[in-house]
């Protein structure tokens, strides 16, 4: 049995449970408890605040956790990142009042900086050789300059909208984060096997994300050109049609390229194009 700590509510909760479902692990969070057992996989979920996840994993209370890399870095516990999960992307940045005459990191010398991430900030200031005062605030860091608690802030940014609405300007992007799967590296061989199975499934879910299955009817004469447009994993699948001179071609395409590829395929005579969602890809 493997115990996995995930955020009980907040920005990472929904995507953490969605990822587990995507890799075939059922989760009963209708009556959310502190602990719940997956009915079809040897995994037990422990729901908690994200701040505490690195510690419960380091202490062995949970063997695994899903948490933002920012929390892992800030808490400083001895845990290993075993997979990057591709959601919860954000950065921690320094921001100054809109009108400040910011000319570079030296601007921060002697200034007061409000943050909930003192450890990451301290390391950056040291790297830059800058002495500044760190004011630790948990929550609503962005109002600190207006409240005259600080001259600048060091806080999480995703779109930047909150900064702008508080009259602040992002000037240094210091730390890039996303949700990660962490482990304490002390798994029994049985637990390691369960983790390996999860990692294998996560890998194939990540490969299939943003990919579509495409099939179409194609004049036989256009096959070579179509293969150039749609390279596929090894090469596209081509099957003859009952109609003389026509075939059916199947392939996989990046969603971002989909409409461009469709335009090119139509131009060489493709007809009856179907685009389907892919559930899993096992390379
Ligand atoms: P908890 O109650 O569990 O302590 P929290 O309020 O500390 O929750 P959330 O706001 O739910 O945390 O954010 C959780 C994580 O989501 C962050 O640590 C970060 O990794 C990630 N994240 C992604 N985008 C953002 C954002 N715009 N603001 C804050 N966190 C973000
Ligand atoms: Mg938190």
C-alpha cells in the first residue's frame, strides 16, 4: 500500500484527482475524508493543505505527494521530484510599484520585500549579492506596498492580472514552478513497483495529451505527399478502399497543428476526414 498526499482544496486539487482518474485510479471524493482508499489500485489518498505536503512526505507519513515545486523548494525538506506533471504552472517574481525607476536587481538593495517565500527569495538575493529586508507575510502579499509594509513584493504570478490591478510591475522572474510528484526515496520494493506503474501510466497520459487521431480517404496517388504532411509515430497506417484508386489513411497529429494539416490534406484531395480523441498512447 502506498500513501499519496494531495491538496484537499485549492488550485491543485482538481487537476491532481483528474490526473489520477486519467491513469485509471478511481477516487471516491464524494464524501471527502482525511484519508481514502482507491478501490482499484493499491493507493491511499491523504488530503491536506499544500504547505504540509513536503513535510509529511519527508517524514514518511505519506510515501508520495503531489505539490507545487515552489512549496518543495520553499519548505526545504529532503524529498525527491519523481515526475513533473505539467499543470499548476506559475512563477515567483519580484514586482515593484508601477512608477518605480527600476534599473536592475540593485534597486532592491536596502529595500523591504514582502513575501510568503522567504527561503527562495533569500537565496536569490544572496546570488545577486544584494542585502534587503524580507518581510514575511502569508496571504495578500500584493497589497503590502500600498499598505506601506514593503517597497516591493516577491509573489506567485500566473497571468500577471493581480499585479496590474494592484499598481505593480513584474521586474524579475525568479522561480518557475509546476505541480510535481514527490517521494521520500524510502519505498519498499513492493511500493516502488506501484510507483513505477504509476509513472508508466503518467508517461503515456502525457504523451497522448494534445494529440488527436485523424483518418481520411485519400486518392492513392496522394499517399506519398500525405505521408510527408503526417509523419505519425512510425509511419501512417494505409488501408485500401473498395473503390479503385482510393485508400484510407490513419495517423496521429498534434492538436496545435491540426487545422494546418487538415488544410494541406484537403489540398491534395483528402475527403471524409475524421478527427478523434485519443485516450492513451503506449509508445
Ligand atoms: P492551501 O489551503 O492548500 O494551503 P494555498 O492557498 O496555499 O492552499 P493555492 O492558491 O491553492 O494554495 O495554490 C496551490 C499551488 O498552485 C501553488 O503553490 C502553486 O504551485 C500553484 N499555482 C498555480 N498558479 C497559481 C497562482 N496564480 N496563484 C497561486 N498559486 C498558483
Ligand atoms: Mg498553502
